[in-house]
C-alpha cells in the first residue's frame, strides 16, 4: 500500500541522497546515514509515520479513515 504522492516521494528521495552524500563529502560524518530513511521511504512509497497519524498524500480514490493532503 502506498501513502506518498509523487512530489512527496521525489522530495524524500532527493533529501535522502543529499544526506547520504554527507558521508562521502563535506563533514564526512556518519550522521549522513540518517538519509537512508527518507531515501527508502521515497523509493518504496510508504511511510510508517504517515500510517500512524492517518496521512495519505497519494492522489486517487479516497480511502476510509485516511486524511487527504494534496501537495
């Protein structure tokens, strides 16, 4: 089940790649590995936190019990 829209997925993927690049360039800190989370959720299209709070940025037919936020 997907709960992220196209814009949301694109931004997460870009953010994830940018954070991961901090491991190799710039401060060269392992904190850049935090970028794996937005990268993974962006590529998969599912965010567990969105599920917990009932958000869905995916356009399509309304699902019962989910809030729609258009990005």
